[in-house]
C-alpha cells in the first residue's frame, strides 16, 4: 500500500515538472503576447475533439489534436484576416466546441466518460504512457522555442515592426498558436481544461512582475509553476481535497501574494529614495 | 537558404543618384473613400525628403505602403529596384504610433537589436551587439540600454525607436514624425544628426516642423490625399500654403523659411 502511494506521488511530481516545462515556455509567450483568451478558446474547442474521439471509439487525444490545431488556426485566421472581432470569434468557437463535445458523447452508445475529469483532470492517476507523451511534447516545445526564440520574442513584442524587419510574422504566429494548441490538448488529459489555463497563465503572470527579460521569465515561470503545483498537490493530499482545484487555488493565492509583494517592494524603494532625496 | 537571401540583397542594383523608391499611380483605400489618390513620387539615393501635410492627409499611410504594412489598392511601389519584401531589408522604419505593449518584459538594448534582424536561424553576432551599442550612443541613450522599455519618457522612447530603425544601417531611413516628442534643445542636434546620416543613407521623414524643412531638408513633398508638390523646397513653401491648404503651420507663419532660417543659424 505504502509503495503504491509512493509510486502515485512520484508520478505526480514528475508530471508537475513535465507540465510546467511546457507551460513555462508557452505561457510566457501567451501572457506577454496577451493571447490568454485565445488559449482558453482553443482548450474549450478541443473538447469537441475529445467528444469526437469517444464517438468514433478512438483515443480522444488523437481526435483532439487536429481539432484544437484547427481551432487555433481558425481563431488566428479570423483575428488576422477578417474584421470579425477576435474576441467574438473566440467566444463562438469556445461555445461550439464544448457543445459539439457533449453532443458527440450523447450520441455515443453505452459508456459515458467522466466529463468532470476533463474539466479538472486527475494528476494523481497519470498512466506511464501519458508521461512519455508529455516528454515528447516538452521536447518539441523546447526545440521549436530554441530555434525560433528570437522570432517569438519579436512578434510577441511588436508584430508590425517584426514584419518590416523581415520576420515571417504570420507563419510564426500560427506556429505559436499551434504550440499552444498542442500543449493544451495533451495537458487536458492530464490535468483538465481549467488547470491547463491556470498553469499557462498564472506562473507567467506572477513572474512578469519581477523581470524585464523573456528568457528569465521562462525559467522563473517554470520553477514557480513546479513549486506551486507540487505545493498544491501536497496540500490536497493532506487535506484530502480534489488535486486540480487545490493546485489552482494555490496558484491564485500565490498570484495575489506576489502582487502584494511587488507593491510592498516598490513602496519600500520609493520610501528609501525619497529619504535619500531629503538628505 | 539564408546565404542566398542575403546575397540577393547585396546584388540589388545600387548606385549613386539612383532612384531607390519609385511610386507610380498609387491609389489606396481603407474603405470606400480614397486616402491616397494618384500618387507619383520617387526617392533618390542621398535624398533628404520631408513629407508635410495636414492631419489625416495620408502621410503615415504612404510610409506604411512603402514598407509593405499595407498593400496598394492600385499602382506600383518599387523599392531598391525590386519588390517591397526584398527591398525593405535595406529600409529602417520608425512608426508614428508604436503598437507594442509598454509592459512587455524587454530592455532598451533588446528592442534596438531587433532592428538588426537578418533571418530565421541567424543568431545576433558580436557585430550586431557592437552596432547596436554604437547606434544607442549615436542617438544619445546608451546609458539607458538596460532600462525596461516601460520606464522611459516619451522623448526617450522615441529615440529608442529611431535607434531601432537605424540599427540595421539602412540605405533608406523612413521616420514618421520623429520630432514630435523631442525637446527644442535636442531638436537642433537631432537634425544635425540626420544631416550627418544623410551622407550615407537617404532619409524620408514626416514632420509638422516647417522650420526644419527650411534649414536642413533637400526636398519637400506635400500630401493631402493627393500629392500636391514634390521637389526642391526653394521658394515654394509660401505658394504651397496658398494653393493647397497644406500644413497649418505654413499658413500661420507666412513665409516660414526666412523667419525660422534665422533661428536655426
Ligand atoms: N486603419 C485605418 N482604417 C481606416 N481608416 C484609416 C485607418 N488609418 C488611417 N485611416 C484614415 O486614413 C486617413 C489618412 O491617415 P494617416 O494616418 O495616413 O494620416 P497622416 O497624414 O499620417 O495624419 P497625422 O498627421 O495625423 O499623422 C485619415 O483620414 C484616417 O482617418
Ligand atoms: Mg501620421
């Protein structure tokens, strides 16, 4: 029993590390480029693909990947090339994706999967296969980011100038959205839709307050994410609460605390410099 | 792949006294109403051209067309004798309104070095770093290089954007109202910098500062939907004002080049 539990926790910790490698990188660009809402849209649209997988009797991931990548490109296309508001497009795809998922699952005879687990996932019951998939995902994301770091940074900062400077902006924007879609889908299975969005945005949002450098922000977000995820897991284990929801609460609390810390830090700095000024 | 690209750029025909931007019968519509109509203008190697005109006259639009941020509704734009996508690698562009987020975690240095972008898979080299430092020094913000982009004054930010345009050592510098935030003390040295730069690159800039035109500039173009005047500035400013309702400042000042010319020297 004890060893079984140990195995449990070990996998969960490994998962926390693997997830946050992806989320630290992708989340940094999502937050600085202000496409959090797009990521939300993609992850909910992916739900349609999950439903389709059940309906066709396939592994939901296999159908969700093309589904969410299409959703990502759809949103990107609408945002870039049409005059339909980007936020409207996201809202529409968001709602349609979720509804499609539920209809597909309704249509699937017999067995009804646990929808709740797709909202909050279950980080404590990660099968070994999924760990492998996550390692592959991390490798893809790390390699793509190393190759195109300069460009991702440029288009996140200033698309217009990047275009003039010769960066293939549209291509890289879609690549970035593709990366978001891929991470979202694979992580949904592991931690659920809500936790994916939380892990993409909260650590990055915390760390952005403390650095002026994207690279630093990536590494900070990864480590913050890992620490907070594991703390959340630990608390959920002690208090016997749902792990996903507890992790999110810890992330949210950390964000508030970091905000206060930053505020305090600035006040002290101001106070000090005003004192020096008076001397 | 990258090598082929950069070779091609070097092969772009490039002589003195040559036309480097050729615009023919250009039309542009955002919506139903033309913003630019029947524009014909050329920029020469070593040109120092000021574009003036009232608010909403289409000046910014014209520059955006030249760098390919907008596509012509009609007519032809040729840059360095080739397409815009090719030719704009020799252009340094400073927009009027920056579109970026001042909260973005990036330092002044990192913004300016983006001006030296050469292509995917090409790292910034030691030379890029050196040139970036030089450029920062040239526009007088070297000591701000590690500052976060959000912690600058309006004028300092404007210099960062000028530096970013200059960093690639362009053959054509396009500046959209570079002086709108520059203090009067800096103004003169800024124009003197442009004159110096003009020895090695053509400069096109949009301005409402008619004083500068009379002192430093070689040519003037007046844009108000149509291009009303293009040519040497000599003796033309006063007439321009009457005939074409071109910029307000000229109207207000009468014959400004005489008055302001005296200030300048
Ligand atoms: N994105 C846009 N969509 C629709 N119309 C636009 C857009 N941008 C500019 N316009 C219109 O095009 C016209 C020309 O604008 P432009 O910005 O080129 O003027 P400008 O000469 O640079 O003016 P200013 O001196 O105020 O900078 C204006 O009437 C403006 O309202
Ligand atoms: Mg303008």
